[in-house]
């Protein structure tokens, strides 16, 4: 591909074909926990919680507000008066009668303008600290300017000023936004949205790289045999079946001649997977089901099934009963937030433990990994010589993927790459992306993939040993069994 094609494929800003395509999908913009002052260092205190936050997505700046009634508002961040940053706005209450918005009052001075009455309803507003203009953030009038206190008495100017307000919803511990001009589509039918809060955990992290190279790591089933290779296996007695939420440290499902194999051994010893791609679709999503087959013998084959869902979601197994659904929010052309939702098909998830496991590797409040280019991602020559293939730590394998993605540079120079057989999924995806961007630039929906299979249930994952001759029946049975056992799936 040439330089222009590479740029076109990866850009996300307003007006670019890629940006138009991204604006046809719901995007994750924040974790709900980022608004909990007990967890978030920049969000005030229990007495004075901060309920306004700066957010950047698709090359633009926004301000996210949690309203009194628990709903969310997302608006452009530059004040429509003279452009000051509304992430520093004051948070206010507006009392209105019969839902007609009345002039609001300065927070902290006079708490109530109206006599409290049965008819009043409370709305939320934010007020720019530069000249005091206020904007309603809840209800149907969200975005409307409701006060311009430096203007002459009786001015009606504010009636003509409206800040752009975007549809937002909260699901699976994440706040989602719709940036497009078209009516919002339904959310994709994924298991992580069906599971109750008790069986779900969400986290995020910032990578200094373009979204496409982050996503392309997820649809590359060959890399775990190398990038995440452990030169020794952990004791399965100690790690148990879910390995405390650590990837590739648990046992693969099933056995080899009566012996259970850790995933690390599978990945290390069977490093030449045969890849298959099947296009899939439902009313709410399109994607590619990726199967990586690692033949152990004529009788036994290791099957790992993952899903790449457009535009930047992958669904992968963490263990037999835990799935990770990961989005790759394009912050701008050179930065990406991955948002992971962990979903348990079995017991509830210990969220505090999952969080505690990840915090040592992250700097809050922006969820920036402590490892990065500045400290060579923690590279240890000693470790590379003796314990891991990469040498960047055994506990947090996220840093392995982070290195792969960031070490290419903010935007990988794809004019210099040599795609191989093991990259066939990436090739397939890029072709779809090009066609979908063309369609989006013409104001049309993404085209379907050829020969797409209609899904009856959300896209699933498996990882385990199957009989070589009947692996296709085997994985369907594994998925059916997992779904039968999940308390939150209606049978
Ligand atoms: S810039 Fe915001 S009120 Fe003037
Ligand atoms: Fe990886």
C-alpha cells in the first residue's frame, strides 16, 4: 500500500472517510468508575465530587457530565462564547416548573431561585467560568444556553445559542457515545451487554499509536506463540482454571491423552496455526470469526476461536468461562484507548481484585501504562534470555501487545511491510475497511462481507483441544455448554 492509502485507512478526524465510518458506531468514551471520587484521583471528594470530565475521541475534544438524575451528557468542549475549556465549568442545578427552563442561579450563592413546589423538576447545567454562560446538560434541552449573565438585563441572546450535544448511554461499566449525524443504531448484540454488573468488569488503557495497529494485534492469531511465549509453564494446581484473570496462564479446555495443558505450552509448542476466517453478521453487528487450529496429532487439534467485530472490537477467551470484549477507541490519529469488558459465564467477578491486579501497571487518572517507550517497556535482557520470548514481564502481558503496537511508531509505515500467510485476517479486514470507508464517504452504511453467516446468538470464543476430525461440532458443543451454564442467559 502507498502512503496515501495508509493515511486514508487510519485517519479518524471529522470529514475524513475513516472518521465518517467511525461515526457510524457507538464508541466507548469513559469508564463509569472514572466518576467515582473514591477511585479517581482527579474527581474531588465524597463531599465535593467532580462530575465533569474532559474526553477526547475521534480527533475532537468533548466534555462529559454526569447529571443529578444519573443520566450523562456529552458536549463539545469549547465554550460557544469565546472558546474557553468547558471541562473546567461549574456544576449547577436548575429548578424548573412544568419543564420550562427558567433562569438558573449561580451555584454556591443562592441555592434556589424558585419556591420549591411539587411541580419543580431539577435539571443540571454547567457554567463557563470565563463569563458565566450556562448550558443545560439534562433533559430534552441538553446543550441549550440558558444564561448569559454579562449581557444586558432582558437579553434573549441565550435562546439562540446551543452547544452540540451527543447521544450517550451507560452499559457494562462504560459510557458510550454516538458521534454521527445519523440516528443512533442499536448497540451490538454482545454477551458483555447481557451479563449483569456482578459478572462484568471494565478497564481501559492508553496506547500511543493509531487505532488500526492496536486492533490488528487483536486479529492476529499467530502472535501469541511468540510475543506472549513463556519459556516455562506455571503449575496448573496453583493457577487454577481462571488464573486470577491473567491471560494465557490457565489451562486450555480439554486434555491431551488425559493430561491438561497450560495455554503457554500450547502456544509455545504449536506455533504454526492454520487460520480460517468466516464472515458473520446479525441485525446489530458485522465481523469475522477467526479460527486458529494447532494440530497436535492426527487425533487432537487445539482450537482457538476469536472474533473481530467492526469497526474495532475483538472478543477473545481469557479462560474457559471468562471472555474479554475489547474496543479500540481512536482518541486521535496517534492515540488509542482500549476498553476491555471482562464477562464471566460462571461465578460473579471479584471486581476489586481485578482492578487491584491492574492498578500497579497503570497511572491514573488517564490510565496510562507505567511501561512505555520512555523506559523501554521494562525490557530485561536477563528475562529474555531465561524466562520469556520478549523480556518485558510475566505478570502483565498487556505490555507485550503495547510494545508491539507502540514500537511501530504512532502510525506504522505500511509501505514497508511484507504481509504473509499468517496475516490473512488482517488483509481481509483492511479490504472491508476500505470499502466501508468508501461507503461512509458517500453517506452509506458499511457493505456486508461476502458469504456472511447469520448469527443466532452473540459471537463466542473457545480455546481448547478438540478431536481433529470433528472440531467443528466440538466447538459448537463447548459454546452451547458454556451458555447453558451461564445464570444470566435465558435458556
Ligand atoms: S468563553 Fe465561556 S462564557 Fe465566555
Ligand atoms: Fe496479544
